[in-house]
């Protein structure tokens, strides 16, 4: 670096100033390029292009820019002509790369195959992390997963090889940790087919979760659309210490903003407190920003990120980022749409739940709150080798080296006093690199000795991939995890499980104590010899002193020549199914759509398209459609998966009634409440209604990703102009949707609600379609429109 700077200085002395600077610029451009990752030596990071675009937009807007704006606007397809208005206009962007996890990659690759394109246009990767079920332990569970999912893994591996997509084999680790370790870097714009893609914001990246159809656009080289985000600033002061961890920052923010408070916005952390948080700690905070509906979250580039880049073998990227740091931090004087201030020195450990990630409690108060509400105080989780498990640490949110070290420091204190956990607990390493390193450094042994079971490097219980044996369905119990999401039934398919999310440190402490009614800052434990003692605050190194142990090589490079590779999908497969195009709009209004179900209360993508055992059908649209809305509450009877078939008068499951309506030529509409479709990015929640004959989803408000996914599949996501009109809809109504002949951006539609008694209500319906998205509706889907334009 120093010699390069000296060379440029000499050039300036020789060439002089003024016009001759062109030659200096040429010298800069002649500097060796830095690859985006070690797996893609043919690519290069272009901070020059980012800077050029930022400069154009800053001059156009004539104001300082937030970091979020710098990175997003720095990737505009047309920085000169793009209309830019926060919260209003749609931006056309050029993301740098795409990442897909195995559950969503199946449908994404099936859609890419049906596009007819020969290769992906940007660097893309597939990560096998969702299909590994937790049963016994890491080695056994991984072996079983490879056998059970062989057909799917083979499809993804061959499709990746044929179309130029890197493939991370099962056992590699969780997509977001692999991205942080290998692909995220300051200033990159990455889209991923998983809602927790924002994890990469911990490395100064704008990483956004999307559905598979959005990923197909980017892989096809088409500009990707995003509603211009608002920017919420979170100013951090003070510094973290003691029992307080990075997880507590986002648990606090979730309590302030709620599950929909971040919708349509990027959350940008800034202020002097940022430097007290490790890079992986920042990633934890960004990861769980998905729970407040945020488009993504991001931190400014700093020395903690530089250290992480160096430790993960990317010193060249760190050096390049240092040169361009001005573009990787917010401008002085930039303005946010909303500002929250948190003093880290005063922040206390938190625990959020049950049943929703925004119900925030200080750990010191949770015991009393639980007693008052009748929540079970005893914490227990799972059964492994006849040892009752207790708390779960790991997941994409909290499985860093630092997380594992801090948890192990508490476990070691318990062991030194002759204690084990009241029951065993589970540990999920985030990646093969983390697993190998904590094994080498002794953390795994300590965690096993205290009663834990180390699971495979995968999502596991966090997404419901958990063969839980110790409680029966319907049995009331409490679990405590370091995960991100705790919706009803998510982890173990038991609606009576009270799931709480907190930091790995607090999970470990509660696992040792065996009860929610334990505050490690003030309460005492009893050692084996009867002595009373308090746990010392956790400690752990940010990064391994001996560098990371990479573990096994689990990456498959796409070959240079792939013409001979065949991607086979058997017509008799129950796991994979080639896609048929959806029908085009017939040019008429949608008349007399039957209300399939009027949903009561919270309806996440877990309610619309359950995960767990259904994950195995993610590549087979017809089979996965048998889970459509089976978790949603029917307002007519407060039951799940029990609705009245208006053609027969009999009650049946939601998918069964939908199929009956479709077979009889009756299109239908779902009516829902606020923040409909929050949670996972899974586009199956949009594909399934379209496949089974749905045309409209009518709700009070949508979560961002789900609304876009519905548009992509040719559905009409509409909202009540007056939210109280939700109350006018009866479960047996038919609704006509008029005004489609002149369907246009910003122009509301009308709904004619026809009641069984012959009366009618006419209601105004809003939408957020832009001109391009209207064409998706006309064509029947975004994929159909892509083919029309080829």
C-alpha cells in the first residue's frame, strides 16, 4: 500500500497538475483489482463506480446522504435520471450478487430454468442449511439429511453447476454466516432469498431479503426494483459491558418499533457507541432487524469490521475499504426520518416473547411477568439421548466465535462449582469454520460437559427443523433461545410452547438455573458443596487468537464448461416439479370472488406456508400447496384449518376447499389483518394461493417482502383505504374488484362486497403497484413478463 501511494506521488511530481491528472487517474485504474471473494477471482470490487454514482446523486439532491442512501443510490441503474423520493418512488438497482438457501433456492432455480437463460449474470450462491433436521447430534443428523434429501441436493448441485452458481454443500453452515465470512464487504449490495439476509449489515453491507422471483431478476441481469426506503437512525452512545450484549440492542429496538415499525425503512446505526460492538455483534443486530419489518439494517465501516475482514482472509478488501472509507460512512449532517437513541452503558439484558419477537422485557423483570401471566417458569427444550435439553444457543443470529466463547465462559464457571445445566441444552454452530474453531479451542467440550449437544451446522430448531420428543403437542412449556423469531409453533410445531428470544449468555445462565425467575446480575446459585455463588459476567474473545480453523472444504465451484451437465426433474418426483406458467389476466374485472377465509389477527408466512416437515416439498408447488393457510385463524370459528365450503356447506381444510373452488371455476380472495405476511421471505406463501385459484389478498397492511412476492406471481395485493372496512367483510361474502381496465399506479380500485342477505357495501381499495408491476399483473406473473420481453 505504502509503495503504491509513493508511486502515485512520484507520478504527480512528474506529470504535474491540471489536465495531466488524467494520467494519474489511469495509474489508479491500473492498480490490481481486488476480487469480491476468494471463490470468484475473476470478479472485482468497484468502489470507483460506487463513488461516481454517489457523487451524481449527492449533487442532484443537494444534501448530505445517509450511509444507506450512499450504498443504495450508489447501485442505481440510472443515477442521472432516477426519480428519488424516500418512501415514494421505486428505484431500479443493480445488486452485486445473489445468495439463496436450499429451501428457497429450489423454487428460485426452477423459475430461472423456466426463463430459458443460459447463465446467471451476477455472482450467485446456493447454501444447504434448511433441510437438516435436529434429532440426535451433528454428525448423525447431517448423515441422515444427506440421505433423505439426496434428490434435492443433487438438483441444486447440478443446477448450480449448469447455470454458474456456487454451491455450498450440506454441513457448510447457515447461509448468513457463510456470507459474512466470505461474501459480504463494506458497500456491497446483496440480495438473498431469506428474510435474515440483513445479517450482512454487520460488515457495512446493504443485504436485503427477497423472494425467489426477485433473485431471478437479478440473476437474469434485469434491474431490480425496490421502493425507495425511508431511513431510521439509531444513535448509540456509551458502551456495552457486563451482561449486556449486542442482542440486547435489537431486543430493545424491537420493543420500541414493534414488528411493523421498520416496514419500508432501512435501520442505520451510528454514533460513538458503535465502536464498542464487534463485527459479528453488529451482524446479530442487523439480522434480527427483520423482526421489525425493516428492509435491512446497516452499520458504518469501522476498525471492528477491518479486524474481522483481516481475520477471515480478506486483508486486501479491508485495505481497499480504508481507501474509500468516506463512501462507507454517513455524511455529516445527514437527516433521518426517525431517530432513536440508546445509551449502551445503561442498557440492561433483555428477553423478548412469548409468541412475538417485539414483546420486550428486562431479564430482571421476566420472572414476575411470567408468574402474573401464567407462563411456565421452568425452561425445557427437547430430548437427546434421554437427556432433557433446556435452552438453545446458536442460529444465524448468534453463533459467532464471540457468542460461543461467552457462553462457554459461563458453562466453565458452573462446571468449576460442580454444576451442570438443570437439563442439557443445544448448540448450533453457524458455520463449519465456527464448528472447527470452537472444537479446536475447547469451547465445544465445555458446552458438552455442562450438558449440551452440538447440532449440525444448520438452521435446525430455529426454523422448526426439530424432531422434538419430550413434550406432547398442546402441552404447555417454556423454551429460551438465542434465535430471532418466536412465532407460535415455529420451533417445535407445538402451539402451547412459550418461546422466548434472548442472548446466548442469558440462555446459558437460565439453562444452568433452570427457571425464568433468575436474574444473573443479582441472583445466586448453589454449588455442589452447598456454597452460594453468583456467575461472573461472561467474557469471550471477539475473534480467535490462533485464526480460524476452516474445517472441511464444503464448496463446489461451478465448472468453466457446463454444456454437458443435465438438470433432471423426474415427472413422478414428490419433491421437485417443473413450473407451468400462470394464466394471463383476461382483461376483465374480477367478479364475484368468494371469500376463502377471513383471517383473524397475526398471520405470518409461517401461518400461510408452514415450514418444519413441509420444507421437503419446497421444490414441488402442488405438494407444498397442501399447507396453504393451515395455521391461520378463521374469524368465523376461531379454528385453524377449518373453513366452510360455500359450494357444499361442509367444513374442510383451507387447501382442500381452495382446490374444490378451483376445480369448479370459482376464484377466491383472502381477507386479512395488519402486517399480513410478516416473517420469512418464503415466496411459497404467494405461489400457493396463485396455484390454488386465488386472485386477491385484501388486508389492512402488508409486510414488504410478502407484498412484492404476491405481485411477482400475478396476484393483486390490496389494502383497505379505510381499515375499519375489514369489519364489513363477512366470511360468506363474495367480492367484485372493479377498475382493472384502467389499473394504474396511484389509482385506487373499488370493491363491491356482496353479502348473503342481498345487501352490498362498496369500499375503496389501495395498492402500491408501479407501471412495471402493473405489467406483471397483465402478463400473469413477473416471469411471464420477462419472457414477453426476451
